[in-house]
């Protein structure tokens, strides 16, 4: 089934549905040894140009389109000493999620392609993200794309791994 990734407002109804599913799944599968999951969404305004973007992946067929994945990108301050320079433009990937119906079919890759392309268009010098090591497939995808582990650049209580990809 063809896949289409489009930039959408981060407060669109399909984004709310995808992010609710994402947060529900993460809360249900969060490693108990790490405590409780902190259910927190990035404000939609942070995903607006020129400081960000939000994308949704849709499966398209004769009956229309169905949202199957999403992800956002927002500008954050660079962190000198963590591989960044003071004049760097860091953009952080947030809320990458693929619904169960879209898994194993390249949806995550398509979302990341769109976010990295948008980061370059917005003037990024680096794309950064955090994740939890329990998300094995996500970590493998990020590393396969060239992301390298770095020191923590935020205080996300759900994260155990931080990554950076220079894009210029």
C-alpha cells in the first residue's frame, strides 16, 4: 500500500489520536525498573516553522488515507561540549510513533526521512533525539541512520539514551 508523509499542524485530530496511542503504549510497556512513565506531550506550537514541523505518515488506497505514523521536530539550544558548537542549530526529533498496523513496512524510516529533510531545510546543523534503551528497534534504526550516542542534552525522565546526527 502506498505511503505518503505530509506536514500537518501538530494539533490536528489525527496527531492527537496517534499521540494518545503512543503515550498509552509507552506507559503500558515502560520498564518497571525505571519507575513510572512520565506522560508528557511537547506543546504543538513548538512544531511550527521556522522552529519546527510535525509530520504524519498515511497509508493511501482507493478508499482514502489512514494515519499510521508520526513524528515532530523542534529547535532547541545547542550544547557546546556535547559535540555541538555555540553557533550550531540543533533540532530535536520528538514523538516518533508507528501504529501497530504500520510496523515493519518502512513507516518509521519514511517519517525520519521527512524529519531529517525538514531539519536541513530549516537550517539545522544537527538532529538530536532521546529514546529509551527498551525500544530496541528504534535505537537500531537511529544508529543505522548514522546517529551516535552522546551525553544527555535534556532531563527527560523517560530517556536512557541520547543521540546526535550532524547534518551539515
